[in-house]
């Protein structure tokens, strides 16, 4: 894998019901930004997206990793 990298996976879907039927469904994704630069601008840009929530940050194997939840 080349860095910086963005890895994502669909995590779940939030469904709103009306009249016992699905009315609105929004997919939820877990998005991970992996970069060697701890001060990378990529997490800041991702955090500025609508419906995006920062979850946590950690370092592993010399790589900075930021985890976000994104509703789309």
C-alpha cells in the first residue's frame, strides 16, 4: 500500500421508518486515513465533509491513523 491512503468500508445503514415501512436509509462508512505525516491535511479535509464525525487517532508501525464515521 502506498501512503497516504484512505481505506473505507461500509459499516452499517441507519433506517428511519414511517408507517412500519422503511422511509429513509443512510449508509454509514468507517473511513481510515493512513499517513506517515502526523500533521497531514487529509484528516482535516475529511472532517470538513457534511455528516462526517471524527472517532479516534492512533499511531501504529510509524503510521498516523485517523478514524472517521461518514454517513452518505
